[in-house]
C-alpha cells in the first residue's frame, strides 16, 4: 500500500482505487442530507489505457471529475482505523462516528470475520474448505458450512443474471491459461475444449438444508474459484458488523470501497478511480454515499503472447482469455454484486456490458447480501 499525502488531500491508494475522506475547505459548506443512498447499479468503463479521457458510462453513473479539477478538501481523520490482511489483499477499515474504543472493537470483530472467510475460501491453502471441495467433490458429496453454501448460491445467481458469463467454475480454464502464460504460449485448442467441458455452474450440485449442506461436481476435474465475487461479499460482511456496532459512517477499503453512510459532517465520501497507466495515480473522483465502488483493473494482470495482449480473465463461453478493457468500475448498493458485475462487464465488453446494467436496473432484482 502506498500513501499519497498533500496539504489538501489524504488518500489510501491500492490496486485500481483510491479512497478519500475529507471535507470541503473553509468557505464552502457541506450539503448535509442532500445525497440519498444509491438504489441502482451503474458503470464507468475506460476501454483503452492509452486514451483515458475516452470514458464511457451508463446513464445513471454519478458525476465524476478529473482529480486535477476536483475541489480541494481538508483531511478528515477517522476515530478508529486498522489494516487487516485477508482474502489475498489488505482491507483498511475506518470508522468515523464511533468513539475510539468502540470503533476498534468493531474493527477487531471485522478482522475475525475476514480471517474466518479467508480460511474457508483461500485457494492457496490446501486445507481450506474450498480446496477440499475442489479436491474431493468430483468423487463424492462433500459437506460444506453455511458460508460456502452462501458463496455458491450468490455465485449461481451471478451466473444466471450474466447468462453464464460470470462463472466461478471456470477454474480448469484458469489453470490451463495460467500454465500457458508461464510458458509464453496460447493453450492448444484441444486442451481448451477439454477444460471447457468441465466448466458450467449447472454442474455444481448443492443438496441438503441449513446445517447439513453438501456439494458435488457432476464431472471429476471441476473446480471453483470465487475470486470474482468473494472480496465483495467479505466487504458486505464487514459492513454488517460495523452496523451492528452502531456505525453509520465508515469505509471498508480493499482496493475497492464499501462506504457506509456519509461523513459525520454530511459530506459524501470520495472514491478515486486510478489511471490505468503507470504509476497508476488517481485520475477521477466520484462522490459516494452508502454504496460500493468496485473496479476490475484488467490492465494490472496480463501477458503478451506473440505480440498480443491477454488478460488474466477467461470468457467461459469461448474458453479463451479476453482482450482486456483497461478498467471497469461499478457503483451500486451491494459490494457482492458490484464485484461480480465489474468482472462480467470486462468480459462482455462495452456494448453488452451497458445492456446488462440497463437490464438489471429495469427490473431484475438482485438479492441483498449486506446490512
């Protein structure tokens, strides 16, 4: 994590995002109570890292401004904050409206929950619940706890609303392309076809009832990877705990920002969207109230093979790594779905991604996963 400090701006800067807390400088009044919580999902797309002024947004995306055009803000420190390593990244949890002791107690409870989820969902721990499922569910029904059942259920919903474009069962293809990137080659068509036959969330079979769930794969060799949705759900779980402790002004920042309420002075929080080009400084600023902003920065993980750029994201419909957009940012009321949508739109591309956002806002309701 790097920290950018100036006289007028304090930002936590991580992959793809910057979180800014501040109030307008003297002589400018905060507009308390004028910004309602978001009730829809919208997106901001930067198609090409070399042309960052070419920004495409859905119709309801809030006003955004270039950082160099934004109003100057004085730092507004939280009453309690801490950094929590979890889910393969770092969560910075900041509380603005509780006394320091209560705020730190709330953050400590969040740390416990995030640590627990990491132990269950971590693909790089051979003893995690997800790793046990990936190893054994092709041969037998594996008992799972409520958290993993919830993660599978939300993933299935994301797969349904995306028409199968979002698919955490894409693991066999991800493994194949990772090996190809390491060897500097595109996987052979026959290998892609074999891996693609092991992909499809309809092949992930969950049975049982609360307290007695099991999961089985329809085909041996299948595997699950919740990397496109788990961090968003973890942020909602963290927000739920902070609400339980009484906070109505807080931020969970993990490279994406889950904002609870407003700043205590009534001002919105500000989230910065990062320039895709190195050194990845803040580029645009968005005002946010009681919502999440999630960016999939496809420029961050890619490889060049035979002069062509390949993203780390796989399109399960074709079995192939996608030619990446620079970045996709989604703002909405629920971090779980913002996480899944940013990945999905990155695969769909600009035109189909905007159509998906319009469809969701036109009536397809997504279940609430947070407080």
